[in-house]
C-alpha cells in the first residue's frame, strides 16, 4: 500500500513538471503523453490536484494549468527566509573585502532603521546601533530604499521632513535629493558623501525579495581620512555584489545585468 502511494505521488509530480513547462495549458491527452501515463491515471491524479487547487481546468478550452495552491506554498517558504540570517554571509564577505563596517537597513515611514551590522572587530557598539533610526535623505541606505520609487512617492513620504544638515553636504531639500536619486538609479547604487556625518563616506545598494521589490539595503562606510585609498565606484561594485547575493537568497531571480 505504501509503495502504491509513493508511486502515485511520483506520478502526480510528473504531471506537475509537465504543466510547469506549459504556460498556456495542456489537454488531458497531452499531459498523459508528457508524463508517460495512461489517460485514466492522469485524469484521476488531475482530479486530486484540482481538489487541492494545485491544478485548474479552463471551462472553455478544457486545458489544465497550474493553480493558485502553489502561491500559498511558495509564500510560506519565502516568508520563512530570515533577512538577517540570509544576509550574514554576504555582509561578512563585504566587510572582509575592505576591512570596513557593513550595515543592513530597512525603511519605516520616512526613516531608515538599522537592522544589522557586521564589523570584523566585534564590540558592544555593534549591537547598540541596531534599531537606531536615521533620515532617508542623507544616508546611502536611505537613498537605496527610495531608488525604485517615483518622484511623487518620494515627495509624499518626505512631505513633513525638515532637511536638517547632518553633514557638510546634506541635501537642502527634496528636489536636490530627487536629482541625486536619478543618478543613483542610473548606476544602481547610492552614496552618502559626508551628508550624514563629516568625514564619512558610505555606499549602499538595494536588496530585493522574490517579487523584485526593494525590502532592504546593504552598505559599507569608511572614514575618508583613515581610508583615502577607497574610491566610491570601486567599493560600489562589491556592495552591489553583496546586495545581489542577499537578494537571491531572498528569492529574487533577476539577471546578472539587473540592478540589485
């Protein structure tokens, strides 16, 4: 009995594999032939899969296609992916590449929130920064979190924001920020050049989920006085790699040429 159930399960997966490669759907005979099954067996298994909504049958054409049951399964899997856990290897690699501090941030309203930090030289300060908030407009992380948004959405989010001068190069208003964001979008990464803190540079790139939506950003920062050898463009290439690696761990399937 157990062997029969296993065989039925294997045959059901064979049917699903066939349907997974047929976006426009297939008829019963096509499915049976593709899975190497008798029509009667294929029909019985399709009925079971329909009952669980893993397969749907079009009333007008009689063709079978994958159903919405897989969305729930996929969502359960994707929601189980922990951003901090999945980002840890890429953050360690980025920190080791330059000997710099690496940050992970998310957006909460008009603020950027640090959710993780990696420093090769661990200290109590490593954990103290987690949970701290910073403005979106003057941080590389904040700009990366805004990169996919239309100008009007950015204006709406920052409508009540007073552009305080945190550093010597902080943007004076939203229009200057929008001009900066246009450059960020074209190159795929953002920069804080003494905008959040005097003497400090930071480069960030957006992290995406399985839908391709920006859910976080990763960055690395350094003191321009201590590390005059570091150039933003050179650092950005490694930051973008880290962002791509984290994004793919979160289910993003973008191509190598896509901005991460």
